[in-house]
């Protein structure tokens, strides 16, 4: 099933025409309403009316997390405060939190994106959604909540933690769809085994998971232990939250909601826009966001974009599952290494859990050396193994 055929199955020419109109409107709005963007436009000697085609987006300034922190809390507002109905922020554990402010229309767009996400995974109004994302300032909880309600699902707003209760709720309320981080899904499977509950006692069939990079091997582990299909979803607080892109049931990449977001991939060192299929840093422009719209936001996430005919019938551009973050990339003896690649190898080794630690040192030979500490499965040394 496709939630919004008009948006998700649009002809590319029609879609690009609307994207350009939205981009031109956005550029004019932020130039007139947001002093930060007016200054950036002027520094780059670009005016909103210079945007004649989608390719002209490359002349617009990037926005970074540092910019969001420097304008904390309301420096990027493009509407009066009376129009803001909800605010979310990052945790702020690494510095000043970043802020995302929503108008009533923004909340509607967020619910729309997540409605598509859940529908892509095969969920519908007959399903019971157990939402294991954290509620509050974190965007994951309410994003999944709004999307589930929009398509008519029964939503259990249980939030994260208290894992035994999570499992009891799954059994007692007949949960069919769960939303949480992939690492928490694995932990649920471990607690399920410790409680002596057979997974067949649960009606669980779908997991929509994101908020952290996870490998295909980790997906297989989750699916095997919980007996579900696990789908990757993508979003981030700065942009709106979850619902930017999602896997369909074909699981050959994440469909980007192109009517809501304009994606690019750039060389993280030079800022040059890269062609389809070339790996780099994902950049997102919010095409319809009213409260805190962002132009060319540098996500620091590593992926690539591509277009292909999908068996699901959607015509939107796809992004590959995340390889990691620009910040996480390690260069070991001239080779780029992402933690997700390490995880993908470790999870294939019997007796090792997905929990690991990477220790990077520089030896007397002035070369980087990588040591990996792993956690053994508790059954590895048992008499039954």
C-alpha cells in the first residue's frame, strides 16, 4: 500500500517543477524573515531571485550544527512566536542543544512523513504500534506517535526503557509493530529469552528502527531473534525528526520524501556536489518547513543517492543506508574505516555480541593501530555450547 500516491508516485518532471517552486519560495522567505540567512546570502553575493533551476541550489550557503548552536534558541525562526505550537531539541550532551520549532502545518507535515514511513513497512489501521522511542524533547517518540495516529493505528506510547514491561505489553496488547532503536530491539530479544517467553507468543511482525547506524548483519540478527521484518528509517532533530526517508517492503534503499525535503550528497572536504552513486555527506533542504526552515543542512551522515525503478511503485529518489558519520570516520594507515564496517564483520562471528569498543593508538612507528575489544555472548563458554 502507498499512503500518498500523488506525492510518492509523481512523475519526475512534475516533482522537480514543484521542488523548484518550493525552493524559490523558501529562499525568498528566509532572506526576508531570518537575519542569519540574509547575512549568509549577502556574503555569498546571491539573491533569492538568482535561483532559476534546482541546480542553482549549489550557490546557496550551507547550514551547519554550529550555526544552529550560534543562533540558539530562536535565531532561525521564520515565523512569529505566536505561530509556534511545539519545540524539540537535541540532548545537548556535546554542547548547546539544537532547536527545531514547529507550526501547526509543520506538525501535519511531520505526521505525513511518518505515516508514509509506517505504511512503507506494511503497517495499517488494523495494527497496534508500540512506540519504544523516547518521548519529550527527543523527536523520535512524538514523530512515530503522530504518524501512527494519522494512519489510524492503535498507539501504545510506552516510550523507552523498562524492558520487561515492554515485553509484557507486547504480549498482553497484541503489539504488531514496534518503533525503537535497533540496539534496543536487540536488547529486547535478549530480555525476552531471559524471561523464558517464546517469541511465537507475540504477534509482533514489523520493526521500524532508526536513530543510529546499523548494519545488514545486525538487521538479520534482530529479525532472527524477534521473528520480524526490520525496516530502516531516517531523520534527525534538526530537520524535523524521523520521516525524512524510509525503506519500503522491497528494502533496496530508503525512499526520500522529495516533496518535503531536497537531498544532495557532497564531498565533505570541498563542499562539491557529487553525482548519483558517489558516497559523501548527505545535505538536506527543508522545502515546506515553516517554523525553522533549513537550507542545505550538512547532516554529517555518509551515504549516496540513486534513482532506480522500485517494485513498490514509488518514484522517489533513494538513499543508501548510512555508512556512518563524517565525524566517526577513522583513517587507519590511509584507509577510511567506519565503525559500522567493524560491526558488520563482528556480527558474523559466532559467540560475539554486537557490543564492541574501538581503541585507536599511534605506535612508535608513527602509524595508527586499531584494537577492537568485544563482548562475548554469555552462552559462549557454557557446557551446552
